[in-house]
C-alpha cells in the first residue's frame, strides 16, 4: 500500500510556499508533501530534504529530481533533530518553511524490520537507520525489568507496563526474544483484551519511540526553531500521538507567549471524515503551525 501524505492540502496552506523560498522537509519519506509544496513554488526555490531511511531518501530523490530539476536541492541522510547543524554545514543561514511529518510511513510497515505486530516472523529491529543504535530486540533482551516498564509507560502510556516487563524478563530467561511473534505472545499473556485495539499497540509504539529516540529528536528540533526559521517563516508539524502533540503544542504556545511566533491555527487541524475514510491511518493525525515573528541570533553558531 503506497504511503499517502496526510493533511496535504492543509499543510500546503499553512506553509504558504512562494517562489524563491527555502524549504526544509525534515522527514521527507516518500516525498508527497515536498512535491506538493514545490508545485506551489513552481519548482523555483531551494529545499533541504532530510530522512534517516536511506531507501526513502534515494527513491524520493529520484522522483523529485525529475519533477523539479530547476530547484536547488540538498538531500541529506540524517536526523531532523540535527536540522540546525545540517543547515550550517550546507551554508544555509535559515529556512522560510520547516515541515515535519512525525508518522512512520506505510513503507516502514513493509520494510521487514518489525514495525508491525501483524508480521510475527519479522525480526524485532524497528530502526529507521539500521546502522545506528540498539534494535528493539537489543532493548527487550538487554534492559532491566524497571527500564522496560519505564519505556512502556513513558512512551506508550501502557497501564500494564510493569506486568509486561516482568513477563518479558521471565520469558527471556528461557530464550532470547528476537521475533515480532515472540514478543506478541508475551504481550498477549500480560495485557487483557480490551475493545478493538490490539493489546500490543502501545507496546510496539513505545519500543519504536525508544529505539529511534523520537521524543528526544523532537525536543531538540523544537528548541532550535527560532534559529532555524527566518522572520515571517512558517513551521508545520504533523503528529500522531498525544506525547508528540503535547510537546509541539507546548513549544508553539511558549513561542507565541514570548512574542517570537504567532499561531496559524488556534486549535490543531485534524483530517476530515472523507480523508479518514480514504486513508484510515490518518485518523490520529494533528497539524499545528506557527509563523515566526523574529529569528534568533546566536553568537555561538553559524546560523546568524
């Protein structure tokens, strides 16, 4: 199933792209949002496309280069949490638009890296970049019971986090937990079935966030926004769960209270019924956006 860009029309409207501007897409993925923004710019401008997944980056680059050869392009395999140093390394002082789509794509579900609990034979990996850091299996088998419970509660808000952690430790004494199905069986024994939501949903979300340090990366990006985005520049962030949305909401409101930005939307924009029907994965998406009033000046970095 191809990845469908979420809240596409609303995102383009919020970022209000113009010819000659500089755009940073920190999570380029399949390039759906990027392509639509470049279309509004008539392909005339400059963009920095960032993604941790090398395959996504290569495929998007191939497509976008053909569609908009006249645009000045920078393709970076990297982490959006490092946007500030990435721009500095490219000699770009600031951006006019910054976009983050924090949802993981449909392609990740088909990547064979254990992102979906519907594929029991896949390895428990969950890394966007398989060359970096510990895999989900490493965390499951190498963390203490207390550390596992903390991960499941902090990143998944799972009520039965302690019970799941205890059962994992008991199971791994017999055999390492390396496959999706093996973890799924432990979770099923630990969490009572409630409603239509699979008991593994929150556990797998928490593991993915922990493996890729998703909240840490978001925190770094949010703190750097005043140095990344020009005066009158726009920032749009699409989140998919309450932890991310809470962080974005707080950061944007603080910037607004400090007089550094203004909210483009008073409340988050959510998908219409029609979009949810066409793309069920969009149902939890929330778009927040701001317009910067004043770009920060920092003596200790190159972005002045």
